C-alpha cells in the first residue's frame, strides 16, 4: 500500500520561503510520479507541479520561477521549495502519487503579515 506523509507547512510573511516534504513508501521510488496540488478555502484543488522519476519537472504558470520540486532517492522523498511567497499562495498543499492515486494528508501554508 502506497503512503505519502507530508511535512513542512507553516506561517510565513510575504516574500518568505518554505520547504515542503513528501515521504513515499510502498512503491519503488524509481516508479513514483509525484504531483503537487493546493486547495484554498472555497476553491477547487489545483495542480501546481509534477516530478517524474529521473528528475524531470513541470510547473503551472502561477508558480513557475518561484517554486521548485526535487527528489532525494536515498530518502524516498520529494520536496517542494516555495520561494517569494505571496498571500495568494495560502492553501493546503498536497502531494499525490499518480500511478496509485494516493494522496498525502496535506499541509497548511499561510502567507500573511
């Protein structure tokens, strides 16, 4: 059974940074396609980035140039580095494994003064 455990959210001021982690188990990490999504209150969940085995990545235009996703194969973990955060980035952030359709539990990111 695939499991994803997220960590790293929090409260940060505009312009600040956070790093989210998504630790995967139950699937060979070399096969895990990890997507990142976020959902703000009253809004639909939206895709923001994908990380493929081997390191290829793609981003939504709303985060491209500010967010970066990376993989640590030794730790079976995918990271999402959030830089230059804006109040509109406030949301619950989720990681998702595309093949097994497994979701992480989500982690809250709040950008506010």
